[in-house]
C-alpha cells in the first residue's frame, strides 16, 4: 500500500505504520492508494496519475473548492478535518459575541487614544436569542458553550428534525430561515458554501433582523452577500458583525470593511490553536488505521 502524505505528518505515520510506504509528493509515488493533504495535493491532474486512489484525507474543514462529483465518479472516499476545528472555532464565536456585548471594541479604541470613558451601556447577554444557521459539529460546540450564558439557542437546518442537543428549537425551509432571523439577537453562520448557500444572507433577509442584531460569520465569506452586509452596517440596520471569512481573501485594501467601526475581523484564523498538529496527528493515524482495516473512516463527506 502506497500513501502520499503532506510533509509535516509523514514521520509520525512512518513510525506508526512501518509496513506502509509513505511518499511526500505524487512524483515520488507511481501508484497511490490514498492521499493526505491540502486541495492542491489532490487536483484532478494529480489524481489522473493514480488510478487506484480509494481515499483522500483533506486537512481543511471546508470542501467548496473541490470537485466532489469527480471524486464520486472515481468512487473516492473524501474525509475532511471538521472535528479538528470545531472547538477552537466555537470558542472564537463566543469571543466575537463578547467583543461586542462587552463594548470591547470601544474600550480598546479609547485605550489606544488614552481616553477615559466609562459611560457605554450594554445589554446583558443573558436572555438574548442566538440563532445558528447550520447544525453541524461547529454549531453544536457553539450551542453547547452558550448554555451557561442563559441565552435561547435556536438553529436552522436544511432537513427537518424534531430536536437536537443544545438547541431549543430547529427551523427549516425559507419560512424557518426568516423566523430565525427575525428572532435572533446574534446570528451565527456555520454552514458549508455550496450552490444553495451562496449569498443566502442578503438584503432581502437582512432587512428582517432587529435593528440591534449582530452577525458572526466563521463559515465562508460568500454565504453572505458582502455588499449587502456593508450597506446594512452603514445604514445602521445591523449593529455589529464579527467576521473571520470574506468573499475575497486576503480582504482587498480598498474594502469598506476595514473602516467600519462596528466590525471586528480576524484573517480566517478562527480555528488556529497551538495544539492543532497534535489533533491532526491523532486524526490521521486513526484514519490510516481504519483504512488499513477497511473500517468506516472518520469525517466522511457525503
């Protein structure tokens, strides 16, 4: 069995699986059974060289940049790294909520200008409603962490379900989406980007939200129509946004987002933590063992 694996993880795999041949590049390997890496490591051009590929382990949570139809046609199982990022991203969501709820942006700005101003009023997070679009692993970890704040957590899911842990209510369909946006004090976006979710948040449903509502996006930038979001912020229709993702990355220097005072932004780093490699080591070793044993792989993207 031959497996192509991105450099940082090759040594731990060689240590755990001495009987398997691991290669750093596809040029070194003429007939791989699996590839572990990033999107540029398993392009169609590369996969065409390896007719016996059965499994690809991606090291990202998102997969909107991949040709999953081609994988399906080739009967290639694709697994992602969603569970690696769920907890750190959930913590980042809580941070982005509290940055706004505690007036942190204003106080940071005052500190930089040496202004002593303590008259900013704020609403307690307690008693507010947080609506989460998407109910996957990241959303679940967010909802779990919100329990101690005494908020109402509601979710939107494309397919109907009766209930889910940590969510008080689950909405579906267009009416369900509108109802969730009408109720939410904070709207958290966690869905994958695809043809159905592209610009799913736009001027038509942004206008449904409360005047003091806020949006947190850690999914993909293009789930929101960025131009519509900017207009809503400038007009005061939305109180605040916390963004980790953008329609174009890096964010262009001429984007108005840079200059909006009611925006807290991070450069697509919500899942970055110190122990991330340890988590990847564990996932990769586990999935290679499952692959060898012909068992169900973790994080299969269907």
